[in-house]
């Protein structure tokens, strides 16, 4: 058999590769070719894991804590998470309702696969995190994308939610603080969404709260803590963003018992528990105190202000003020239809990002990847120097368009 004859699973063949990872590898390839690319496309903090956490990981290795743990995660970590959820999020769950996985990405995949069948719909507000629709499709379900508007800070209104729900809706995925927009729903806004959901008994909610700690003054409200929502909400969170632990691969979900059990069953057959070393480090993260996280968030806030000020000064760019995460999502649609100096027409944000990368050596992620083609995502998880250089290049690139 030649490699050309190898037949892949239909769902794998239909899956889109992650656009953020694709941008990262294209920028790396250009760097290898000698181009001085500034990458403002990263989806991870540019800070190292705080020392007390790293030390706990090293200690785990030295102590020989290097074996499989219980499949849903070791008891001490699940207890620490349950305490955190009660203390910080007003969410009462038992450690048995928590499943720890190799990152929040796996937690979301587990929940989507545990819940969705062929014919089910998964409601996803756009701009969305790139993996949600692919996971829904891979589970056999149909992603239903509901669009939000830049002048509503890309937040879903209760009216739009009500219009979009159908009798086939199985799961509604909410992400606050949001990747890619940085939007944060207030308690009142979440309550208004919950009020709509109370009329749809069968709809479950996956609340992705991975950016919970990266907030600029707004309060984080766990969707599952709202009256009547706990028994229909899968809360997903993890250590990657708030504790700068992306490489440790540690996330978790907290869910009603039948859902947590189903997720644990899938995990038991597919991957087993996350790394024992990372789990020890996770316990240390909750014991560390908030100092290192506060410092990181203060740095992000300073950068956010610089980036947003600068973007707002550019002609034809509309940029809401993000309240959390480390992304901005400016609307650049006024440049669609413009021509590059090379005579190419910019049709959409994908063309614009490609042009900015190839001609001006700045890597961004096009809105087409997030289901909202009028915008693009700029990550400010980069040094201030890189941000300033990157913004200069964006400005020069936009000015050169006719
Ligand atoms: C919205 C959102 N959810 C989940 C994840 C996955 O995070 P983890 O590194 O814990 O798998 C990411 C990472 O980019 C994200 O942006």
C-alpha cells in the first residue's frame, strides 16, 4: 500500500487543524528562513511558572511520585479544587464530581464527547475559541454558531440566545473571560442568560473559565453558581493561563455526578490521569498565595492599555476594551476590499493576516479561525518591546493598503 492509499477516519479527515497552532508554525518557519517575525499570536503567558509551583514539581520527581494516580486525578488535588470552587466561586461540588485531565482542552473534549450524539446541536457564540466547533463535529454533533456584535463587546444577549436555542440544542458553550475577545460577562449579564435557559430544561452549559484569574477589575462569576444552574453546568478550568503552566498540561472539569463519571470513564480508556508531577504542582499552585499571579496580571493590564490605545488611534479600526484574558479583537473590516502594494485584494481577515505576516513580519490570528471574520486576534502575552514593534508594523501595513 502506498501512503497515498491510506484511508483516514472520516471525522479526522473533515477536521480543521488549529489555526492558532498553524500561525505559530508558519511564524517559526519564517524565522528559520531569517525573517525577523514578531509573533503576537501566542495563546499562553510569556511568564515562567512561579517558583513555588515549579519546586513542587521537582520535589515530586525527587520523591519518586512518578506513578499513575487515580484516574480522575489524585484525591488531594480534587479536594484542593473542590475547596477552591467553594471558596472563590461559591460552587459546592464534591471531589468525586471533579475530573482532572491533561489541560482544560481535554476536559472540554471529554464533556462534549460524554454528552453529544449525532443530530445534537452545540450552541457556540462567535467569536469562539477555535476548538469548540471541531470538538462538537468530532462527537457527531452540529455546531450552531450564534454571532455577537463588536458594539456589544462581542457578548451574547439573552434575546439572541433565546432565538438560537432549538429543541435539538444539547449544550451551550460559554467562555468568560473570552478567548479571543477578552470580554467578561457581568453577574447581571450571566443571570439574564440563565433566565433564558431556565425555560429549556434539557440544555446543558459548558462554562469555560480558564481565564478566570486574568481580569482587569471585573469580577469573575462562575455560571454554575447562579440559582438553578449547578445541576446543568459543566465548569471547566485549569492551571495553564492563571498560573503560567501551559506546558504542565493540567486542567479539570466539575460536573453533576453522571457527567463527571462519564468523563472519567472516557479518560480511563483513552489517556488515564494527567501527569502525577503536574498534579503535585497543581496542589502547590493553590497553596502559593496570589502574589505571582497578581504581578503577571498587572503586567498584562499595562500592555493591554498600550495596545488598545494604539489600535484605537488607527484609522478604520474598532477595538473594544477587553476586561480579561490577554487578547484584543479589533474589527478591521473597513480594510476589506483594499489593495496591497503588490496588487492583491484583501478579501477578509485571513488575507489581511497573511499579508501582515508575509510583508510586515507580524503574526496575528485571523478572525476566520474564530468564526467572526471581521476581526483578528492580537495576543499581548508578549514583551512590551515586541508589542510596540508589532503595532508599528501593523500600522505601516494598514497604511500601505489602498
Ligand atoms: C478558551 C480556552 N479554553 C481552553 C483552553 C485550553 O487550555 P489548556 O492549556 O488547559 O488545555 C484554552 C487554551 O488556549 C483556551 O483559550
